[in-house]
C-alpha cells in the first residue's frame, strides 16, 4: 500500500502501537481531536506517534519521536464532553522527516520505514528462544489474559511476535519505542529477548525479597513469642520491676537511633541484663552502663547561630580588648557559615562543616582565657562545658576505666558530653600545661586522639567500649606556658597568644565589669559607692602587679566591703573613695613602680624588662675599681644574661682604642656589673644593649642620659638583634615617665601593637648597631667618645725601641 507524503499526527502518551494491531484510542486534547478531524476530511489515514514525556499537555514537534505507526480509522465517535473515541488499525511503520505545526494540529512529512529480515537461521533460533522466554515469564507468574497469551503463543510471524510481546508486557516506553524503531527483525527479536531476560530477573528478585520479608516476619513473631515467654518467666522469678526496667531500657535504646556497631554491643548487654537477677552485682554493673548509654547525646545537637554581627556584639559586651582573639573567633564563624551554605547547596559533604581548628589560648593568669571560651559558646548558641586538667596524672581521666574494675566510670570527655546534653558543645580543656605523668599513663598522650580531627570521629572510651563521634565538638584549650605542652599535642592546636593587659585596659575593665560585679557582691546599689578614676589608676599601679585583673578585682571588692561597713556604721547614703583614701582603706602601697633617674650618671643605664605580669624599667649599674681584671656579676643574673655581660666586655675591649680606653685598664681593674632588686631572678638576652652602654659609660666616664630606656640583644661585632615583649616593655617605660626608647630595628613592626594614644609624645629610636645606641644614649653621643679616643692617642707617649746590646 502506498503511503501519503504527509499525514496529521496524533500524539499518544505512555503507549506505542505496532503494525497489524487494531486498537481503540481515546482523544481528549484539542491537538489530537483537530488532527483526527483533518484525517477524516482526507482519506481516514492518520499517524500515531508517541510523545517523549507523557506529562506534556501541549506537545510540539520537539516533544515527539521520529518513528510512528500509520493507521486507518475504522470507526469514530464523539462524546458529549467533546472528547473522541476511535478504533484504528495499524498497518505500517513510518519515519518522520519533518514536523510542521498547523492551525490546531501537527502535520508530519513521512517516508516508509523499510524493514529487513536478517539471516533465516538466526531468526528461527531467536524466534524459538523468545517463545521459550515468554512462556517462562508466564510460568513465573506474570499475568496476561489467557486469550492474549494463547494468541501470542500461536503467532508464527517473527516480526509480529516481537511486536505483540513488546506491546503487552510492562516494558518502559523508551524500550517499546526502540523496538518500533529497529529496522531488522532479527535485531528486534534480540532486543525483546533482552527485555524478557530482565523481566525474569526482576520477577526472581521480587520473589526472593518476598521470601526474605516472610522469613523476617516469621522470625520477629518467633522472637515476640519467646520474649513474652521470657517475660512470664522473669515475672515469676524477679517480679514486675525487673521486667519493666529491661523494657524501659529497650524502648529508650530504640529511640536513640544508634549506629550498627554500637547498637549490637548495647543490645548484647541488654540481653545479658534480661537473663540476670535484678539484685545481682553483675546486673548492677550492666544497669549503670546502660544508664550511661541512654543519657549520652548520640544524635542530639544544637543549631549554630552563625550571625557575625551578633557574635561580635556578644564578644565586645563580655570582654574589653583582646582584639586578636575576637578576630580569630569571628574568622572561625565566617568560615563555618560559608561551609554551611555550600553544604546546603550540596557542593561539599556535611561532615566538612564540622571540621575546624583546635584553638589553644596561651597567656598569663587572669587575662580572660577561660571566660572568653564561655562567650564563644554564647555567640555560637552552643552548650558550654569546662573541665580542668590541672594535676591530671592518669590516662583514665581522659579515656575512662574498663568496666572490669569496681567503681569504673567514663573519662572526663564523655562525662562532659553527658553534662552538655548535645554532641556539639564548646568544650574547654583548661590548664593543659599542668598535666602530669605517672606509672598509670600519660593523659597528654590520651588527648592526642581527642584533639585530632582525623581520629576523633571514632573516639573510644574504655568504659563505653564503643566509638563516639567527637568531630562536631569545638575544643578550646588554655595554658599559661606553651613550652610545657608536649610537642605532638601542641602540633594539633592553633596557638592564640593572650598578652597581659596594659594599664589603660585594666582601668576600662575595672569600670565596665569589675566594679559593677563587686558592687552586687557587696550588696550595694549602683551609685552608693563612687571610686574615682584616679583612685582606680593608683589601685592598678601601686596595689597590684599582675598580667590579668584577678587581684585588682579582689582589691576593689575589699574597698567596697569597707565602704559598705562605713555606710552601715556611720549612716551615710553614699561613699566617695579618692586616690588619697586608698591608704586609709588598704594600707600603704605594696608596689612602687620604678621612675626615671633624676640626672645623667656614669655607669648607670636604663634597661627594660618583661614579665608575665607586665613590663617595667630596671637600672644596670657598672662600677670600675682597681683589681686584677675580674668581671663580677650580681643581682641574680641567669646564664644568658651573664653571657650578654661577657659579650659587652668583649665589645668594649675591641673598641677600646676608638673610645679612648687604655687596654691596661682592663687588666688592672675589677669590673662589677649589678642589676638592682637582687632578690628577683633575671634572665634573657635583651639587656645586652643596656649592659654595654653602662659598661662603656663607666670605662670612659661619659654619663648616660637619664631620660632614655633601651632594650636589645647584642653580638660581638656590635649588631643589635630582635627581642620580644616590646609592647609590655614600652608601656612599662612610659609608666616610669620615660618618653624616648631605643629598640632594635627588627622590632619596628611590633610598634603597631601599642595603642596609638599611648604612642603619642614618645620617641622611638630604631638601632641596627651599638654605635647608634651609644650615639643616642650617651651625653654628647658617639662624637664625644671618639674625641676622647683621639685625645688619648695624642697624650699617649710612644714606646722606646729596645736597643740590641751585645753583652760580654
């Protein structure tokens, strides 16, 4: 039969029609009804073609496949609702070369789809194989009406067999369309054979799953009956209480949604408890263990509040200063926020969000290390847990005891998590540098697994015996001295240095935090006691000497208690405490800060030193006396400071001629170097510059300026090297009234750490060599020294040459 060149195309959804089939078709969409009307107006021939997506209501040319079926419309009936029912007979495959959108329908330009048979023997073999697989599918339980099944089995045409099986079995639309588009009958049979094999495998898998489900149901029923029998036996043996306890544990363990390894171990212990007498010792041990399990936060967590502005406000509200620490915390929150956003978009795994650094806060006591950790927890919206490791000497403090020991319990990490009630708290490990070691193990070594992000996902406490995930915990450690922390442990942490507070910072902290808190502690109302700013400043400088503010808070508390007593005894409404009143309340000043010398002196230089409680100035005194070339060092100087003194002496000898110092004077003199406050040990290389200046001053009898302080390490060649603690040293010098400071040039970047208002009215000299130091520090400068050297050369008499005399 000759096919028309163009035909109206009727798109059908979820179905494919093959040649020789007679099929009823319901059409309700306008595009289909209009195409059918157009076909009736022509010669009642239409192209039935499947659409790619059955959800498309108004398909266009791109939504239709390129191969369809040409059909004759045998009958057609219109329904009252406007839909159309028709009966069609398919008679040929057709390939669409072009779709054209007409008014209200789609027209297809077609060409006949040429079919090929393929090798005759191969077709016979495939025909027989397809029939056998089809019968096997029916035998395995695939339902088809008996008439259709019998009709397909009686087919003798291989092409029709492939088409009818593809139509009547539940293959995917894409597979059915591929059968329609396959030109060779042999290839078509192969494709149907593959689909039948897949259907057989699917049926077999379905049967196996059904069997497994049935066996599981049977097993659960059997366990239920056995458990009910066991309950009855336990009821007879132990009464209702033991049975109710086991069931309560079982219910709570079900609610925890534990991982499989943990669940297996816990259920094993629970089954042991169910078989024991409730009053036995072993039952008590298991009961305690299960109580720990059900009270741990296995899957409970708090939602992070990643609002940088709010976090910044909380940190500023709770602490004054500590800018570096606050910046680092806000950086942590920013990174976590970005990771959380990426994880929400599916760009990174959710586990990556929880990974972060272990922070180590290092600094002197009382500077806010512990309290800022609490503020971090508040800023994050997390629970806060603190455990002190000071004095911990046993590994079981971290990992817990094994359950075989009497009185065994989990370590402090697991205890802290139970206390927090969530698995992502802020966990403060306080005083990690105070841990000790003993024959019972090293707690620092046990912390290695806890603080390693690569390992703590499966931290195993000895008592629990099952892994617990610590990867979501934010660990913060504190220490006073980083050198006391073992290297492997320190390597796992990011160190953040806390420096001591300066006088201005202590004053602000006292006004904002300490005074209001101590007023409340003393039972006073705000305004009842007024401490002037001058009194607070003197309290800081003359009654406390510390890096932090703990002693300052104690002194303020002492003042307020005495003021409270006056209010009650004398009936005063308000008490005002001025600078002059401090001695009356607290006694004489305990600490008198050094002040600058009154006038320039020979052999006395002003140095600067740093301690964990702040910086101050010190005087280096050198005295040259008749003797036998000895160097005497006093004032409890450490080894490094003694070496600086020897280096200074070597520098002076090397430059003796330039400075006008007779070399004979070194051999005929005793040089005594002393640093006052002899009861206080002194150590470090930074006094080298001051020692050299004082030594050269004493040997040349050139006065040292009294209004200049200096610090820096020296070398034998006269170079000035970098030192530490610049901020504290400069502030100590400023407190002493000194406005000119000599520093190593390498320490120039450290000046940024000094507040700008404190840098005002100060002069900083940056030296690279001792010549520059001497030029700035000595009265008259280096020029005065060199002139003395030239004068000494002129007055020195030349030595007579020894005459060679022959003696008989």
